[in-house]
C-alpha cells in the first residue's frame, strides 16, 4: 500500500505516489533555480511543466490511475537534467554549473562589478567606472571629485585610492560585468530576496539529501556551503555599512588633518601657524614636523578610507605593496615625529633662575595687606589661547603677540624679625645664557606702600621669546607673630602656602593669617565647619555663623541674633537674646 | 581532449539555425521540433529547447499561438516572423560560407598529410 497525492501540472490533474512526487518536486525546483537569472524564466519553466504534463499524460492510458516513480524518471530522462541543457548561451554559466557544487555564485556572477572603464576615460577611467556601477552619469562623479579636490585635496586622495583598488576592465567579459545588472535599491532588494530563496531551496535540498542519501562527506560539505552562504550574505550587508562608515570617518579626519597642516585650522583663537610660532623658533623644522604628523596620523585614516572603499565596492583583490608601503610610511612618520620631538625637547633642557630681592619693610601697622593688581593688557576675556588651566595665555594686539602668565605667590617664615620679598624669574632654553635672557625678558611689578603689598596679577613676556616655561615666583618671608591679610584678588596666585588649618590655597583668601611656629594660622576662620546631611530634607550645618538644623518639618537656627525655632506642627517661635 | 564536449559545443552553435530552418517549413510545437532534431541527433534532451525558443521569441524572431491538445495541456505553436525569416537567410548564408571554409581547411590539411 502506498500513499498517493493529487497534483496539478499545467492544468492537468494527476494522482501520484508520494516518493514519485518528491522526485518530481525536486526536479522542478532544480529547473527553476537553473533558469533563475534567465530572461523569461517563468515562461521557460511553464513550457517545461507543460511538456512534462504531456509526457506524463501519455503514461496514463489503459486504466492506469497513478503515476509511479518509474513514470517520473522516464519523463525526466526525456526532458533531461538542467546541467545537460547545453543552452545557456554563455560558456561561463555552464562552467559554473559543472565545477562548483554550490549555487552560491549564481547571482554573484551576473551581478555588476566595479571596473575602471578604459573606453571612456579621462585619467584612469575611475569616474566612468563608478558611474557605470551606480548608473550615474560620470560627469557628476567627476564634478564631485573636482569639488572635493578643493576640499584640501581629499578628492585627489579618493581618486588615487580608487584608481589603485579598482581593476581595469580588460577582457570583454569584464566589460560586460561592468555593465551587468545595476546596483540600485530594486536590485539589492531582489538580490536579498533571491538569496533568501536560494538559501531556502538549498536548505530543502539538504533536507531531502539527508533523507535519501547517506554520503556523509557530501552532506557535510553541503551543510558548510549553506552556512557559508547564509553568513556570507549577512556579512556582506554589514560589511557595506561598515565600509560607508570607514570612508566617511576617514575622509572627515583626513580633511581635518590637512586643513590643520595647511594652516586653516584653529587652536582656540590662533591659526595653526600662529600656534606653532608661539612655541617653535625659526630653526624649528616646520615642514618636517607637518610631514611627520601627516604620515603618523594621516596614513591610518587613508588606509581606513582604502579598506572602506574596498568593502563598499566589494573588491576582494589584495595589493600587498599598498599595505607594506603604508606601513613603512607610517613608521617613517613616527620616527620622524619622535626625532623632532626629541630635538624640540632640547629647547627645554637648560634652565635659568634669576632671584632678586624687592625692597620691603614691616609697616607701621601690625598687619600686612597682600593684594593683586590686575595689570592684564585688555579685558580678561580677550584671550587667544590658554593652557595649563589658564596659567598661561596668549594675547595679540596689533599683530604683536604677548604671553601672559600667573605668578605663584608663596609665604614662608622669615629667619628673623624682618620682612623679605623676593621676585624669582625662571625660564628654560637650549643653553643657560639663552634661558637667562628669556628670564630677564619677563616683565613683572610688585611694590609696597605702607601696609599694602601690591603684586601684579600677571607677568608677561614677548611672543617672539616663545614659550619656554617662563615663570615668576613671589616669595614672601613673613616674620613670626606678624599678621597678613590675603585679599580676595589673590585667589589664583597663592601657591602651596603652608597653614596650620590645612585648607587649600584658594580658600585662604579674605582672611587674616598669623605666622606661627608651625606656619600660618587663621585668625578669623570658623572653628568648625561641619555640614551633615542625612536623608533628603534634613540638614545640620555648623559654621562660623552658628548652627542650623533643617528638616522637612522643623527648622532650628542659633546665631548672633539668637535662637529661632520653627515647626510645622507647633507653630511657635522663640527668640531670646 | 573531450570529444563529447567539443561535439556538444558544435551542436549548440547551430541549434538556433536548425530551429529556424524547421519552422520555415511550417508552424510547429516544441515536441515536433524536438522530434526532428532528435532524428538528426542534434538534441539529446528536450529541456534544451525551451529556453532557446523563449529567447528567440523574446528577440522577435518567433511568435506563437496557443492550440488545444487532446493529449495534455494546450500547446504553443511557434512560427517564424518576418524578422526571423530575414535572420534565417543571413544565418544560412554565413553557415554555407563557414562550412565551405571549414571543409576547405579540413580537406587541405587531409591532403597534405
């Protein structure tokens, strides 16, 4: 007893045994896939089905009711296997059929590939090739590249990269491939659909193969093929997306780098050129430094564009010399950069310190007031460039640039009962004398008027001196038991001032300090300053003003004015002196 | 050298010419065409014919009409279009030239041997 199915081929109804049906179904599936990319493939398949129906109908004579395996095999042998249809017109397809068991190249073969077009070229045929690939008039691509050429030569870079990675269409087959099925949204979606169908069919084939034949090796390789195809498709799409990202990112960085190197960039408010001039002397090898920078940073991003382009255009071919060449250039750039950095570092190898004592005496009153005089040339916001947390500035007035810096003011204990004030200028340089000259060129003022010691808020040195770590330190030696008041203007000038209260330099301002055995001691600082908070709305604050307790439903405050108690529940308030 | 393969290639090249030549004697449906080709051993399997016919039809050399059949689904009867006739004449000419040239070459080589 065998199970039978009822099927309909070209409008003729047949009863067919199950195993015969499977064979027929697989055969038709194979035919469909064979003609998949043929023009009019549906018609061909319909014609073949019609003929099969005719052949099978001929078997159903003399009271025979069911199609058997033998009938199907007969009909198939008359029609022939797809690989025997020596018809496809192109040699290529046949070869493809016979030499690869996998069908994965079905569409890859017909799909358009990118080539440089030697027949309509101006330079290397890059633009016309890309125009062919994307079905765009090459004129637009040429225009785009020319426009990009003025974007710091990125068009030129792109053109060279494309010239290198895109092969020229030499043979007729390549020229045909160049104009193959276009790559646009439609074909991409079709491709994906085809691929999915292909994979589905392969999976089906694989399923039936497992059932019918147990040649393990064959099945394993087919299974691997199938997996490879599935992942291949996924990776292909991901690869293209990554490719676009690489190209975009690479070009952006490259253009940025070039604009900086060509002097179009800005460092704060300075042009690249002015920036370099603020640090580097006339003997600095600007050209080589730029070359080093271009190679060390540029090469990796050029390679990024290169790889991205290859991914985007699906070019598999490798050029070993490109990779080696890029690697060598990169290393050369690094070495060059290193040498220049070492050479430039020598400019800082020697230092000079000029210490000079400033006329000072203890005032008639018993307190010395230390105050900063704002001597900055213009408004403080007029800064072209600043570094090290605003310790150094550049300001340019009428094409003359000047460096400004914040001095460091230190207060230590005097050895005797006199007040001493020192101004210490220091600078680096490649030689001692040169460093000393630079230190001398720093202009800075401080003077004493009775109880007021007025120090400049900024020192300055000419821009042509370049930056060589020029610094000013004001050293105040305060006698024991004397009091100094640190004005609020001293906020950023105090540097590493020892105090027994152990508070930060910037918090020492606005207070009176007495020099003791152990350093400065604050005379009007709050004894305790505890801020304690627990929970969202409760807060206990103890400071120089008094004690304050805040909570969601009560408020207690003890200060000079007395004691205040406020409560939500009991609306009472007490005030006592 | 694979003789079978070479023969297949040669057959393939002249198949279009043969189909057009068969149709010049009157309309036919694929099975008839195949039977004739099979007689001359030009075609081994029927599947070869269908894509060829479709292609010839799509390029405008052939046209077809449907005819009911008692022994199965309706049949496509192919006929030569005017364009197809012109094409056939051209093809025939170049075929004779080719045969001539090939024969001469073969005979020439044969006599020399």
